[in-house]
C-alpha cells in the first residue's frame, strides 16, 4: 500500500500530462478526486474516480470490463450504505482518466469544462451530479488545500508558458530565414553600382 505522498506522485504526472493535452480537468481536482474516491489507495481495476458503468457504452479507453462492489450514496438527503454498484475497470490508470475526460465532454458537464479555477470546477462537478455526496465539493477542496495540489496546476501553467516562448522563438527564426531567402542574391564577380 502506497503512502499518500507516493499515491500523489503516481497520479500527478498523468494528471499534468492530460491537462497539457487539453484535458478539461485541473490536475489538482483529478488528484483530489482520486484520493477521495479511493482513500489514496490504488485498486486493481485502475478506476480512481468512481466512474460507474452507467449505460455501458464502450469507448476507446473502456472495453466493458467491470468490477461489482458496494458503495454509499445520498438519495433525497439520506445516506444509504452498502449500495451495490458496477464500476468501470481499465487496463491502466491513464485509460481511466481519459475515459473520464470523454464523459466530461457531454453537455451535462459543460460547467466543469468551463471552470476557471479548481474551486469552481469542484463546485461544477457537484452541481452537475457527478457524485451524490452533498459535501463532495467541500471534501475535494479540503484535499486540494491539505496536500497543496494546486502546485500541479501551476506547473502546467509554467510548462505552457515555456512552450509558448519556444514557439515565439521558432516563429521569429522562421521569419528571419524567410527574409534571408527572399533577398536578392548578388552573383559573384559582379560589382554593385
């Protein structure tokens, strides 16, 4: 069993990578969800976000494997324990996160995609019905704060800024080369007047 810090260190590179690849989920939120949904423990089915089978529509990342277990749900303000549930099982952790990103592409989760901060995003997750726990957003925010997870969001911003600087430098270099190529070449041996 991994320590909480080891768990974070396993999940963070995937969360950062996916955000750099345009995932709508902030790394801090993704890591907090994984901690909350699993208690900070890896499971054999690589589903760290409590993604249920739902309608069972296959995706490029989920091929129909499932694990049946019990969970708890809040329905009508009442908590029910030992509720049976079928959860998606994945070959890798990354496949599980990518499948979740597909879910968040649906209209139901537009507010999740549009969120401009981790705090706004966890509220959007709760209001869009991702979880039945009325304290879901509060619990995720507490995890984010306790473990300083916004550090990973800031890492993504720094990486994107550095990439943008490199793009600008390359664009400037290309412009310079194009200007040089467009110059008239003076044949050797001839003098200009």
